C-alpha cells in the first residue's frame, strides 16, 4: 500500500513537472520536442565536425609527451597487446597505447550521449519503447557510418567498420536502459489510470 502511494506521488510530480515544461514551451513558442530535436541536430553536427578534422588536430600524444615521461607512463600501463584493424596496440609504445584508449573512450561517450538525446526525443513523440529504440539505433548507425566515411577524406585518418561497432557498443546499453525505464513508467501510469506522461507535439 505504501509503495503504491509513493509510486502514485512520483508519477503526479512528474506529470506536474511536464505541465510546467510545456507551459514554458508555449510561452516562448518552443515546444519541448522541437528543443530536443535541435539538441540532437547540434550534437550530430558536432560529431561530424570532429570526424572531419585532420589527425594532427586530434593527436593527443604531444600533450602526453609534455605531461609525463614515456618510461613513467609505461610503468602504469597493463601489459596488453592486441591488433585493432591493421594497427598493433601495445603497452611497449605507451603514448600510442594511451592515445588509442582515450580516443576510443571518446567515441563511446559521444555516441552514448547521442543515443540519450535521441531516445528522449523519440519518447517525447509518444513512440512506444520498442519503436523508439529501433529508430534511435538506426539514426545512430547512420551517423556513425557517415562519420567514418568522412574520415577517408581527412588528412592522416581512415574510417573503420570496427569504429562503427564501437559506437554502437556505447549506444545500445543507453537505449536499452532508457527504453526499459520509460516502458516501466508507462506501465505504472496505466495501472494508476493516469494519462500518458509524454504527449506528442
């Protein structure tokens, strides 16, 4: 009984918050869905802009060389060696090793952020969780493929299908978690007999 009361209270608070946000959107003639779509577009442009930059502008090794000695950095690294595409990644080349992982972690983060924005946008359009997940995933895949394709025209860079898979690896957990949370919230609303939290614009 107490849990139902708490859940009902949370849902009501969320509904009130959404009403406030919609009121804000109407006052300034900026619906929430339009605002979220603008954020998605801006973040996509940022990703593609980064993908079009030459390698020299994104090379982290000069910074590492000025920050820590190669010997000291090598002592802190795990003894890993593996192939990534045509490159061999090894702890024996500390600057290259750290540069590789920082770059790939950057890929993971920026595409996870894109996935977060996309799923929010799709759910604001009142799509069910499965359709929102599928469409967001398709858009992320398209952006990742364009991103990697553009790198063929950037000095010192080359696109890789492995990077597309890495981008998706950062995307899918975010999409699954958000879709699950939204589906769970809507189920609770349906049981409570309340109206849907997110309305189409």
